[in-house]
C-alpha cells in the first residue's frame, strides 16, 4: 500500500469500502472483523430506524415542495437565484437519502429501498439510481485500489504518479494544475452526474428496472426544464440552471471528497483483510450534529464502510466502538477536521501532479 506524504494516516486511522452496497461480506469466524461485527450487532446498531427515516424523508419532501412553491410565486425575477441556491441544498439532501436506500439502510425490504432510491434519485434529483448503485458498489468493494475503484479512475483528475504520467495533451495541463482546479471543477460535477446516468440508461442492456428509471428521469428532466423556461426568461432560466446545478455539484463533491481522497492507495494486486482494507483507506471528519446533517452521515466514513447497511443515526454511536477496537489492535484510525481534510485532498492532488511540474533532469 502506498501513502502520499501529504495525507498521512493519523492517529485515528482510515476505513474504506466494503461489501456491496447491500451488506458487508461475511467475515471468517474468529477474524478481527467478525469480533467487531458481533460487538456492533450486539449493541443493536444494525437495527433499522424507520422513525428517523420517515421524519427525514417527510422533512426533505416538504422543503422540496416548498422551494418549488416559492419559485412559482416569485415568477420572472432574478431573486430566483436564491431559490436555486436553496434547491441545490435540498437536492443534495435528497441524494443522501438515495445513498442510504442504496445501502439498504432505510428498510429491511430490498424492493422498498430500491423504490425510495429511484424516487429520490431519478425522479426528484435527476440522478440514475441504478448507475450510481453499480458504481458505488464497486467503490465499496475495492476502496482506493488502483484499477478496481471507479472513484479513482477519473478522466479529469489523477490520484497517483502512474496515472499522471499516462495523461496527454489537455489532460497533462489539468493534472499539472488539478489542485487549483479541483473546487472550480466541482461546479460541473452535477451536470456530469446527470449525463453519466443518462448514458447508462441509454446502454444496450434493457431491463424493467432500467425502463422504470428512464421514465422517472424523463419526467424529472421534462418537468424541471418546462418549469424554468415557462416561468423565467431564457437568460434567467439558464442562470438558474447554472447556479442550482453548479452548487449541487460543489455540495456533492465537498461531501464525498474528504472520505478517501488523499488516503493511502492500494496496489492493483495488493491484498488486505477486510477490516484493514476499509479502515486504512478512509477518513472520518470531526464535528457535531450540524456536521452530521451537512455531510449526510458521510463524516463517519470508517464506520459506514465497515457496516454499509448501518442506519445513518447509528454511525455516531458505532464510532466509539470501532475507534476503541482499532486502537486495541494498533490499526490507524484517521479522523480530522473538515477544512483540514480539504487541505489533505489538495496536497495529495498536488503531489500526484508533481511529475508534470518538476523541472526535467539535467
């Protein structure tokens, strides 16, 4: 495993991906993970929290409807850009519910989780739930592993020297300045997520699930664009899209980026046991209830990767058990502040692009 000097495994250590979105893989009897899993299960931390999610979903839907109601009453006004900002936040909160549903955190029924995921993803936010679930499962199975984790196989950014040296033309320039370009590029992440989902649904393989997703996504796109161009002037509509989708991308990127970027990379052929493979590649973010809300529980990335189906409100309680368990076995558990995590991410991106900024050898 290789770790960038800019992103050391701190006295709180990492924990990355895991299972498939549905559940963590079965642990061998007597393994470290099996022991930890028994402790977590015994504490009731894997039990579903239907009350929490019922309230969370209801509140999000009220905010979603409220935002579009204000949009309708405001009419043709540049004040609509404030509504666009508000809806960028609401869209991200809705996407967090889709994430939890994909991990089977919301309900014990796969069908119910998938329905909730598709409604929140395809219908309400315009993201393909099926595409994202497939991609996110692969990330959880092989976090930060070169050649296997799709989250470090970006065409826009490089996360290792080897990736950087393969870039050509504009890719070379982007890699050289990627630490400076990272946050501005997030303004396009929302549109990128929408486009990736559409491309996946237009693929050759046809299924009933794909058809249902395509219908929901079509309804979302048609309703979204119709509302904007009927209520607003063309320039206002375009500005609304730019603000709402841009800030949505920034919010999503800033929520997911601190979790693994800048943490140790795992070689393509390197093997780690499940517990260490997850912990050593993830980073937790310190905070309070506000941090939990803003980041959708993703600030407990170590616990989330070890127990993907654990409901969001149980992650904080699980943290004490997981942190103590890792300390007993000398496994680094990485935890840092939010701003410090962004600093580590940027340092890692800068280091990865350094071969293109260093002067040539004489």
